[in-house]
C-alpha cells in the first residue's frame, strides 16, 4: 500500500501544467520557444493556465505590436487579439 501511495504522489508531482493551475519550467520554455519562432516575446508571469490551454497576455512581437494570444493544450495558436 505504501508503494501505491508513493507512486500516486510521484504521478501528481510530475503531472502536466494543468494539474494545479501552475506552469512547470518545461512548458514555459516551450511557450517561449514557440513565441521566438514567430518573433514575439513576453514575461512568463503573464501566462495564464486555462482549462483548454493557455492565455498569453501582453505579447510583444516584431515591430512593437502587442497582442493577447490564446494557445490550446498542444501550444497551437488558437486566437490573437491586438491590444
């Protein structure tokens, strides 16, 4: 029984970013890499975890344009709104 508890605890600790509403470092790195590929950047503190993905607030892109971008759970851009 003790081994089952340890296994369950380890699974929860290693669960994806959605488990507790907080982002893990790996997910932040993936989001930052995706943004860099489209010549954008943002403060990681402005990434919000949602049930269906991520809401990126105050994303600054090449040319100085600012956007709010929504990503699905697989980090695909779902929408972009200029601010």
